[in-house]
């Protein structure tokens, strides 16, 4: 069994049978932000009063783009997956989140379609581990 | 605060110059600006310089490098970086030195050489840095943000691919006349629509290139300006604004945004222009020449609306006319980022150079008749935007 490891820890619950993105919420103004340290508050809320929450997984596709290019080396996308698509999911909490799109043909993408957040492999590292990120998948 | 005027401007050609250093470009722009003003380097009492982000540590003190090359005079030098508003911030800093009475003459310089490919800052690996996270986890490149906003615009307003092409075509008519532009070429609608798809829905010719270039501006108190020129260009406003809470724009390079916006779209740009209009006591209807940040066709359309030259969604109708003009305002007379390419740390000052030439009547083949008021507005990566209003 291959190890499945988040590319960056702390952005989604892991290991988990039912992983969720981890966001922050201001205890005073209740603004939700992702990732949790990328704080957003109404002016004068105290930046320390943040609680951790898990974001819901299903929402609507608020926008998308198909990128016909080789990404910079920091993004280790297998070249066979170019062109790749990135979308924005609008969640019921009132937050939009960017994510790589997966699980459909790019020509089938439509604005406002139902999508869900899934945790999937982006690439296999040198040790043969699956390196994971979150993606948006049409339902 | 006293009145301040621009008395000299200098610009290098915009393009790719692998054989030239950023300081070499900076020296050219500075020398041209001083010659234009009829001033000497030793007359400059304060300098604000954009930093050169893509070099060694010394790039962050580009102003000292420049002073070294020009001859050190011991003046206060501040090195500034403020994303797209970098050059405008240098201008504002130089303006404040003169307006406050700290000095009579100040120089603002922007100089930049763009890295190859996408802007990725080398050698950082901070797991709480949002820029690092977006690269590692989402692969969303900078023009991808513009594409995401553009598709929302198409969905909301019915903007078509043709509108996106027409924006490029209209601006290229000006760029074709600008000897300093990198692309002195008239683009056709067909050429733009047949250019390779890059970040769907934006094609190659709908996105500006990254360039090398430098620009310099000499500012002087209005009182003293009369010793140098009989046509001082007055600074009516110079503003910088940052974002407001509740802005629904997907701000580069973040990866989340409020679903329901409670603040204006591109709030940093909306605010910097709103405050500039207010300070100058003028409105969009008074502007003869407008340099807006047309980093992509989406920017061109959006900024006409944000700067209140038309209502949201109406910019599509303006590009349908085939000319880069709204009412009596000529838009991007220089050819904009689309013809020059973007040299981020110098762009705002290059825009100011164009306004000054237009207001003096020195813009050659692209001269706008009877230009009296100019507005230069920058884009707002990570919530930083600047506006400058100049008048005769």
C-alpha cells in the first residue's frame, strides 16, 4: 500500500475517511477564511480570536479556466495532464475556494454546475508516495 | 502642503534587453528625465526608487546603485516595493517630499527587468505563505486569476470573445504609433481570435507580455518649476489605496474569497481612483487621457467601469466602437501594457511619462488634441493600487 501524504500539512483533515478543508473563523465577526492562517476579519476584530472549522464539501462552480501551459516547477503536475483546469467553488458557508479540477472532460465544464471537494493525488514523489492536494470534482 | 509640478520625464524603450542591466536602464531613464527638466543630477534633493525584485540583495536598494552610477550626493533615498503600485508609490513619496516642503526637487525612478516566464519568487518555502500554497496546491498562474474573473464577467454581463479581442485591437492602434512600445503593431480581430489559447477564455494576444524598462520623473515645487519650464504639469492628486474588507474579487495570489461581496469589486483600485477624483476635484468626464492597467482584455473592460467611465457591464459597448475612447477620453494613448508589456516596478511611472507628453502636446503621431487632464491608474496585485491625476 502506497503512503498518501498531503503536499502541505494542515490544509485539510488527514488521514481521514471523510477529509475536509480546514478553515478559520473569526469568533467576533464570524468571517470564514481559508487557509486558517490567511486571516480575514472585519476591522478592529482581534486577530487572535480565531476558531478552526471544517468546510463543507459541496457547492457550485463559480468560475473556471483551462490552462494550456506548463506550470512553474513548484507545481508538480504530470505533463500528461496539460492542459489542466482550475476552478472556484462557492460553498454554502459563504466562501469561494480555488482548486484544481478533476474527474471530467474540460469541454463539459459549465458555470454554476454542482462540484465537490475531493482529496486526490497530484503526483508520485521519489519514494513512491502519493502527494495529495484538494481538487474540485463535478458531481 | 504646496503645489507640485512635474518638470521632467524620461523613459527607455520597453522590450526585452538581455544585454542590459536594471541599473543601465535606470540611468538612461534618469538622464533623460533630468535633461528634459533642464536640471542636473546634483539638483535632486530626494529620490524614491522602485526596488528591483529579481536580482540579488542589492536589487532591493536599487536607488543606491543608481546614485552610485550618477555620482553620490548623500541625499535621502528610499527604495520602494508595492506590487503593481510600486512606481506610483515612488512617485507619491517624491511628491510628498516636495509638497511638505522637505525639498524643492525630488526624483522618482522605476526600473525593472522581468524574469522569464511566470512571476515566481525564487527560493521560498514557507508553508504559511499563501503564494507558496497556491503554487504547490492549485497551480493557478497569475493570468489564470484574470481568466477566472473574465469568465465570471462573461457569465454575468454577456461579454464575448469578440469583445476581448476588440479591446486588444483598439489599444494596438495607439501602440502602433508609439516608438517606445515593444509591439508597434496593429492587431486585427482575426489575429487575436486565432492566437493560441493560454488561460481559457484568454488567448495569447489578450494578455500583456512581461517586459524590461525604466521610467523617471522629476518633481518640483510649482513655484520653482517656473524657473525650469513654461509648461509645468501640475500634480492634482496622487493616491495609493489598499483593499477593503469584504471585497469579492479573487485577489492575486490568494485562494479564497467571500462569496457575497460587501465592498466594491477591485476595491483597492476603486478606492485609489475615487479618492484621487475627490482630491483633484474632477470626474471621469474631465479626463482627456487615461492610462489604465490593461494587463489583459479583462482588465481593460473592468477598469473602464471601476474608474466610472461607464456603468458595470457597459465597457463591452465601448469596445464595439472599434476605438480606444470613451466620450472624449482617449484610453491608453501609449498603447498600454498590451503594446509596451509590463515592467511591473516601472509601469506606473511610464504611464505618468505618457500623460506628461500628452498634456504638453509632445506625443507625436499619437497626440490627443487639446489634452488638459490625465489619469494614470495601476492594477492591484494583493490589494495595492495607485492613481495619479495630472493637469495642465
